C-alpha cells in the first residue's frame, strides 16, 4: 500500500494532480447547491 | 420536439430527469478509468509512475477545448435565433469548462516538473491553454457584469465566438510552433502512439468527463432557469 502511495517517488506529483482535480470537482458540484 | 424543448419551461423537467443518469454514468466510467489507470496500466519505461498523470491531464485538456466550442456554439445559436435557453446553456457550461482548463494546466505543471524539469514554460501550447482559461473567466465576468440577461447573453456570445479562434490554435500549436509540449499521441487518422491499456484508460476517463460535464451543466442550467424565470407563473406553481 505504501509503495502504491509512493508512486515510485512521484507520489507528490501524481496525487497532487488527482487530489486537486477531485477538489475542483467537489467544489464544482457544491456550487450547484443554492 | 426540438422547438418545444427550446423553451426553458419544457426543458426544466427533462433536464431534471436526465441528471441522475448522466451522473451515474460519469461515476461508473470514472471508477473503471481509475482502475485501468492505477491497477491495470503498467509502469512506463522512461517516466516511471509519473506518466499516470496522463489519465487526468489529457481528458481534462480535451474537455477544456470541447466545452469551449459547445459553449460558443450555444452562444452563437442564441445570437442567431434569439432563443433564451441558448444563452443559459452557454452560462451553465462556462464554470465547468474553466474548471477543466484549470485542471489541465495544474496537472500539466505537476507533470512538467518531474519530466521536463520545470513547472511552466511560455511555449505555444501552454500559453494558448492559459488564454483559454482567461477566455472562460472573461466570459463569466462579462455576463455577470451586465444586469439585463438578454444583453448579457449577446455580449457574452460575441466574446465566446471571437475567442473560439483560440481553440484550433491550442490544438495545432504543437505542429505550428516548436514547443516543449509533445505532439498529439492520439488522432483519428492514424494508429495511436501508445499502448492499448493506456489508451483505454484515457478514453474511459474522457467519457467520464463528458458525462460529468453534461450532468453538471444540466443541473446548473436548471438553477439559471429558476433564477431568470422566477417571475413566471409556471415556476412559482
């Protein structure tokens, strides 16, 4: 599991990409609520 | 049928029915895409695991351009036919288009650092994609600054249509100029220059992004309809 998270030393870049993308999607969906 | 749906009143319930379907499709496709991206696809020989950013970067970049063209198309339709729903659709698409543009730029920076050695370069591909973000934000700001919705629709449509010239510039930038960004790996006219599993993962994520965009745009256009038609009898009923 920790090997998976490490992404061969690129963890910061890979998870930084997917994490921020997920955050954007969450904010986009939340913006629909009035 | 189409003419009937062009009225906000008729479109409102139809959009409401479609949203859960597109939302569920988006979630299922994204799960399948992530499975391929992280479990099935092997480590890249030259880039190691860093290349897995491709599965979010490329679909987001595609979507940023597609959504702009669709937004400009709706805006242009509104300008030509004076249909109220068209301008609302354009407004509904813009924030999600801007989001995908930002994701493309952000993931590009995080991919550029380990592979190119830099977060950012002012090359044609990156710069034109940044201009796309400004076009989306300009479109949103312009429409928000004009009180009369019909005037806002018209002004926004002109901006959107003029800005559409940027989309082919983004797409062909890697051919027209010497860029640090690589050329297209996927095209309709020749075999893709990548492994089948990678292509599958990318296409699944791209389809998920499409379904997501449709669901969110429909939900947003419903909000806009409610806001703009709040004085109409049908919405108060």
